[in-house]
């Protein structure tokens, strides 16, 4: 495993790589990340993982500062997985070029998380655009847990670069909780509640699948019950098709999307 901290060293290391897999992360690695990395290793000649907590995608400095960090543990995981390259850039390295045009979302794209986290996806798209220009990977592997993020990144990157973006399935524990770095901010009691909420939402998705015409009613009732029982704040709970993320789910594959706060920690998922 080659640890890289400078752009010049990065250029030397990957200059001639024609089949490079790229897994962008913000660290605090878990089994979901491991699955992305294994998929890249199995499908690409070489794999590069970045650990970079991108400040521009956070809505508050407080949230940025409290984001879980554990670099030593992360590097041990990456070494065990036999990753080829690990790039640990500084903020100055990534944002040195200030001439890049600002990426803006269309009005139609300001749904789900984009509706509640102003500037978040613009920050995500900007940093990945910079990474792809720097790295020129053949493939990028992202988690499906943040499907909206994958959807927006895929549209931007594949339109502008010769790079394919793939979504890997969400990895869950025995209670069906999706692995997430933010889970580290929850207590054991919170995690138990998270498991109960997750299982209820999975059941809701099955009911909607059986009768799509009743989706709004089923969602309304479930949302009301979850707020009452678990005292959580739900930002959104809605169905959207996976083709263009519109709320037309008739005769289309769809997902149930949710974002809510549990003990002041913002959690997202889809089923």
C-alpha cells in the first residue's frame, strides 16, 4: 500500500494506470466502505482510496468539526484490504485552483436532501469533479445508501469525463441498520431505536410495493407513528423512482427515501 500526501507524488504513482478504480471517502471507514473497496479491487487493475473530509459539503462548521475521524484505524483497514494507493490530500491541495466554475443544481434537482441541505451537493459535486480531473479513474465506486448523491455524481461525471460511476449495495448489520460513519455519534440506546425505525421503514416499503396507490396514505400514517413513538424529527419520507428521482412510481422501480434526526444526529437511508 502506497501512502500519498502530495499531488506530485500522486501524479508519479498513477500516471500510467489505465484501469484505476477510485473510492472517495471521508474516512471513519466501516463495512460499507470495505465492500466498495473490495468491488474496486475485484474489477480494476489498481485501486485508489482517498480520505478527505470535504469542508464545502457541510452546512455548518460545527457539523464539520464533530464528523468522526480515526485515521490510524482507517489506514489499518486499508492495509488489510491491500489497497494499492491511499491519497490523503490537504484542503489547500484540493482547492488550490479557484478558477473552476461553480457547480449549481437545477431547481428540479433540489429535492430530498438537496431541499434541506443548501449547498451540500454542490460541495460534493465540486470536490469529486476536482478529484476526477486530478486522478482520471476508469471507475468510481459509491454507496447506494446516499442514492441521491450517487445519482447526481453519475450524471455530472459521466457527462464530462471518460469515467463510469457505479453504485454498490448498502451493507447492513444484523438489525438491518445501514453502516454509516455517523452511527459512531450514537449511543447504544440510540442504535437500538435506529434498528426499530429501520425495520418499520422496510415493512412500509413492502406495503407500498404491494399497493402503490395507497403510498401517500401509508407514508402519512407511518410518519405520524414514528414521530409520536420515537420523538424524532423527520425531514422527509417519500417514494421516488430510481430513473430520474421524480415522484412518479407507477410501473417504475422505486425507493423509499428518508432523512431524520435521532438525538441531534442526521441520518439518511433508502429501501
